[in-house]
C-alpha cells in the first residue's frame, strides 16, 4: 500500500490551503455554496454540493508553455 501525504490548513474563514506531495492549492468558499480551487499546477476547479447524494464539478486546466 503506497503512502501519501496530504494536509489542509484553514487560513481564514472560508479559505483553505491544501498541500500534497506534488503541489499546493487554495480553496475559497463555504459549505453551502460554490467552492473555487486554484492549484499551483494551473488547474482551476469550481464545485458545489447539491441536495442528496449529488454534486457538480467543472475543471479547467491552463497549459503552460
């Protein structure tokens, strides 16, 4: 079983810093609304929890050249 590293810190209310082995990201938003995540790799994700077992997610990746 591989070992993984992942840690999340709350910086301010509604703002989290997420760190893993390869990158870091900042997530803004609360529990009852859309969340925006901006990663150091260029990935931007918008997600929202919907009632019941449903959720919505849209991911965009910028190409660095």
